C-alpha cells in the first residue's frame, strides 16, 4: 500500500491542540519540552491553554503547528512513501523525512512567522478565500484590479482559491470576481504574495545557515508541485515559497499520479482532508483519508494502513 502523509499549515490551529498527545506520549512530551527550550518560552502552555489571540500570532502559530504535527506523525511509527505540507506544513514534512533537525525547524518557522508579520504593517494587507469560481477566471479578473497588489496565494482546490495582497486591492478584486461565496480570512499579513519579498529575503539567510540532509522519502513542494529528493532542493523550495503561491491542487495531482492508496493528515484539524475531498471529486477513485491529531487517530491509521496495533 502506498501511503502519503500531509501536514497542515496556518488556519488549522486551535487552543488545546496537542494536549491529548502530550498526556499520552513520552515522545510528544519530549518534543514539546525541546521546543519550549529552543524558543525560550512555554509554547506547550500556549498550545494547550491559549489565549487564542496569542496562539493566532503567526510567529507563535507556525512553531506550534510544527510541534503538534511532528508529534502526531511520530505516533504512526512508520515512514510514508511520500509527503506534502501546505505552506508551513512543508517544514513539518521535511522534519518527518529527516531533512531538517526538529530544533532547527522550530527556530526557522518562528523566525519565518516574525519576518512575515514584519514585512507589511498590520492592516495594510488582507487575504480572502474565493469559492465557486475557477482559478483561471480569478486570474483574469485580478488583471483588471488597479487598487494595488493582489495575487492568487493558494490554489487549494478547483473551486477554492485564496487571494492575497493590499487590503484595498483585495476588496476591489472581490467586487470584480462576484463569487457565490467569499470569506475575508482572519490573518495578520498578506501571505504568499510579492508583498512577502522582504520576509523571503531575510529568511533566505537563515535557510542558508541551516543544515539540510537528503530526505528519506520524496516531498512534493508547494512552489513547483514536483517531487524533490535532495536537501539542496528542499532549501531552494523553502527560499522561494514565502512570496509565491501554494500549488496545492497540482501537488495532490502529483500524489494521485503516484497511485497513492491512502492519505494521512498529521496534525490538528481536518482542513487538508476537506480540500482533498474537493479535489478528489473528479478522480476515478475517491481518496482514502485518515486524520491523526491524537493517539486514538494514530491507532486507527496504523491498524488500517500498516496492520499495526
């Protein structure tokens, strides 16, 4: 059986995440302890108790999700054939594959979150999810926007696209697109747009200083929607990722072409499972999905996929 692991990005966080893993697993407790030590503040307490406003700050959200996703993945006890992560989740995938050291990744994503927040003053940028309009049509409409920078940030599924840019331009774009449904996202910066270039340039120096090993299994990158097999490819993809779109629909197409039999979302929530259900509606066979955000989910997935109890 060919199994792929998927790792979520921002938007999947919730107060209380990881607590069940922490209480059940010595390895999860060790991971949280290492993260708390590296960061110099109690990330574990923030995950378990909040407050939500602090957890939602991108400099905190990113390491929090990485730690919880890593702990969830470790509960499975097996490597997948291939993996992919949505935006921040690509770091979690590289940790799972042994390409990035856990402590290095925790520090990198903490800095990544801080750089992204500092790239654009609060209130200047915005992001919005657009549902029910094909991405190609949205691209055409964005070409007519004159109020500032606005771009496609996430190709999440054929009928769910996220746009990002300057607030006035995003508002003008939504008026021009006239989607059946659109939602302004509660984020603090216009992620995955050219406005993130300053953050990308700052992060590049940190990525150059980090050690990247060749991953034990291939990773599908966000920025190119292609398989990578070396540490240098991973470093390059992460450098380019911050200001460019997440090609999630194409990335899932790569996994489909690899004849993946089952997909496991490692981390809090079911955002990626929901997207894959939408993407997989046109596939010959609907994707088989599992979610691991606690020990019970890991037990079910291990039994179903690997015959392990």
